[in-house]
C-alpha cells in the first residue's frame, strides 16, 4: 500500500474528527453537557453514535483476522456483539435511563444506597475501560505501520492526542457528533472495497479455501517476526533472505524439501504463486478442515467450550461496558432509550455482515498472515493483493481511514466514560474543570500500557474485556433493576467474585500463565463460569442479609419501571 495514500486518509479522518467535535464545543457549557449531553440526544443520532463507538478495532480488523486464523467458529463474535443489544433492550435500556444516573457507579449507589458499592463499581469501570482501550491504541499503531511504514507507536499516540483534545474540549456533546459520523464512515469504508474485492475474486475463478491447505494466490513474501518452524507439504523453490535451518542466506534461491524447516527472527521467504501455504508449528494454523462447523471450528483444544465462552461474554458483556451504558443516559427518556437500542440493532446488524467476508477472502489470498501473527492486517492488505495498482491503493486508503475512525470513535467513548467516573470518584472536585483533567489518566494509562509492549490480537483482548464486564456488571444491573431483595453486601460480594475471578483469568491469559488443555480454556474464556458465579454469590449473600435491603428500595424500583410522568 502506498504510504502517501494511507497518510492522507489518516490526516483527513483526524481533521474531520476535530472539526465535527468543535461544533459540539460551541454548545458545551454545563456539567450535564460534558457528562450526558444534557440528556437531549434523539434516538437516530444516539443510535448512530453508539454504533460508531461500539464498532471498535476488534470489529473492524479483529473479526476478519480471527476468521482467517480459526474459521467459521469466529462468526459468533459478530452474532454476539450485535445480540448483546437485544439483551440491553429487553432488560436494561429504559430502566437505566429512568434512574437519572450519569455513570454506572451513580446507578449502583442510587439503587443500593451504599458508598462502598459505588467505589467498587468505579474500580471495575476504570479497569474494563483501560482493558478495552489498549487494543484500540495497539491496532491504531498496526494500521498506520501497515499503511505507511511508520513506527508502530505512532498510531496509538496520534489517536490518544486527537481523542484527548476532543473529549477535554467538549465532552459528551462533542463526541456524540463525531461518533455518529464515524459509524457511517466505517460502514462505507468496508462496504465499498468488499464489492470490488468480490468482483476480483469472481474474475479470478472464485477460488475456495475450504478443502485442504490453502495456496498463495500470488507470489508472497513471508516474514518471520519471531523464530518460526514451518512444515512444508510439498517441495518448493523459494528466495530466502536470512537464516533457514541454521544457515545464512542473502536473497538466495533455495529448493526446500517437504518437512519441517526453521526460520530465525527477521528471515523472509518469497513463495511463488500457487505454492501451498506451509503449516506453522509455532503459530495458529490456517487449516480449513473445520471451516463448515461453527461449534467445532473454535480455537484451542476445547473449541465447543470456547464457543460458548464467546457467546456468553459477548451477549452479556455489552451492558457492562462503560462507554456503551453511559450513552443511554443521554436519551431524553426511557422510551427514547428503547428506540435508540432498536436503531443500534439495525445499524450493527448491517455492519457485521461485512468483516466475515474479508476473513473468508483472506483465507484464500492472505493465508500467510496467520503464520506471522499479523492476521489483524488482513482487511488492510486485501485490496493490494486482489486488485493492486492505483485502484487497490485507493481502496486500501479508504480502509485505513475507516480503521482509524474505529479507533477514534471507540477510544472517544471510553475516554468520556472514564473521565466521568474519575472526575466524580477519584479527583477531589466535580465539574467541567475536573472532567477535563480526568481525561489525562483516562487515555494516558492505556497509552502507557500500549507503549510498554502489551501485545494480544485485538479481538481476543476485547473479548476478555467483555468477559470481565459480563461477570461484574451484568449481575449487578439485572438484579439491581429486576430484584428488589438485592442488598449492598450481596452486590459487593457478587461483583468482587464474578468480576474478580474474570479479571484474574484475563491477567493469567495475557501473561501466558497456562499454555494448553482445560486450564487454558477455562482462563481464556472465563464467562462460562464467572458469570454464573457472580449471579449466584450476589443472590445467596443478599438472601443471607435481608435486613440490609435499602430503605428506599420501593421508591427506587418505582422510578426505574414506571414511565417518567408516573414515576415523578
């Protein structure tokens, strides 16, 4: 991809975000403007803004990368990300808006009349938000590096600067307009190129990757970022630059025999077109033998369990994501919150039809990315591989712009929600000035983690954030809204047990504490057992402490469930 096209796309998206955000700055004056846009955002605009911030790096790049590496089992991410808003519509959206809260900790304290519940909720909001922000900044660096050759850290720093400026300047009102614009940009950025990619695939004879090992559709250079062992299924003639099987070569033509060959870090092998893609013994395999089975096609040694873990985390995690929940507080009333959720379901349903198409095409035209751990770049590289020339570079630049919009929109929503919590519960004062100062740690801490070298596939990292959110806030919101016998000790115990266990599992997965078998599966996809644990502990402890039911529970429940006019 031409660096000049990619740079131009990034600059245009960044300037558009700053320009649109400045329009909100003109009318952002009060604390309510900064926290919840004075609760005046109508359903269509709010639905587009929620969809814009929800379609993150995991959606724009990560789903296609997971489909490339693991096959059709990863389509559950698309289903789960969308269906999570159906759960929100049925159980949470309208009552949460009627609560009158600004943040999740606000709701927790108002419902349970306990400061301790608020403090613990604040800790989990910040932790989930930071965990979700890291892959956005990481993927921004990957995108800019792939598109322009810039150092890997530049993209994350650029996103942090643009987001920090927009959030500090205009708060929620500014970000609402920016995120709505970004949704339509991201939809266009995926839709237009995939039409041309599908036409190119059809003109190429509609090759398939559903039987046997895939082949390189074009001459392809495979670069080993780390030590790599490859098993070649056939003899092949390659051009080697680096160390192969312990011997150094400099652009030498080698005839490699079938079997296992080792590559040192930095080594590149140029494979000819139609050569079969080798199997990596050190990275996830790109085999397609299980492509047709959604439940068997998941990753790891226990794919059925992994699939259930993905489904449960994505179905229930959306209601615990701070940047999603806070947007419902911006609706004028409970009915508008429900209408907003319906709009979101339609917009997300349209968007999530597209990333799997890129993943399927990547299994044919970019299978080498699964060998080098660079699968998240598949979306960005497909136009160059299928189309090439100026047309391929222009389509690639459109995808770069869409990807950068994904990082900006999601990071903006997270920064707003985190700044709101930090300014209310951490900083000594509350107000516009405190909100602006809180923007610094909100975006600065995850940027430091990114620059410090934290590396995980973006969709995997976001999936872990969903698991923590589902295990901590899903029980708190569902029981807090629908069960009047919930007590502060029960809420505290449930959030700590469910969310705490999920957080331990997340950390263990990130540091690679367990490498395989059931222990790895249980830690990598913890929602299957941590969500029930959170609900169970919350119910049992509440039943054991009936005298701790808050005195104002009846009035609070009436406010949550009665229409606004009747609840006053």
